[in-house]
C-alpha cells in the first residue's frame, strides 16, 4: 500500500508539472500560422471557424475554434487533441508528425486568433 501511495504521488507530480508547463510555455504564433495553414486549414478554415474547404465533406464537423466551447478549453485540452487526435472523428493526432514546439506554435496561433473564454 505504501508503494502504491508513493507511486501515485510521483504520478501526480509529473502530471501536474506537464500541465503547468503546457499552461505557461507559449509557442510562436507566426510559426504556428504557417504550420496551421499547411496541416489544419483544409478542415478548420482560414477563419478557424470549422468551415474549411474539406470540412463540408466530413460527417463529424471540424472544431470551430471561434465558438465559446472551443475557446473555453484549456491549452492542455487543445494540446492533447492536437497530439492525439479526437476519438470517433476525422481529427488525427500529430504526435510524431510535428514536434512539441510546433504543436505549441499552432496552439499559440489558435489562441492569438481565437482568444480563450474566461469564465468569472
């Protein structure tokens, strides 16, 4: 039981530190725009509204980053989706195709165009 407790505490520290890093490490929005235009624009659109030229052919519509629901998501949630994709949707993961820095750059570009929604 003691080993389990120690292991759980270590896991919490690791997960907490990666979450904090994702919340504070910002990418370069200019670099992110170029990556977005190459990899994301066809589905999510040039206005980040989910109305890209290929989006109309998808059964599951691409995320609208301008919506309140998308803007309310944390950076961590968006990074997880960029890295791993979205289950039961055409959104595939970019882990292994983009570096961690490139994913942060894309996130920074998305946030520069569609700022997070802060709920008070």
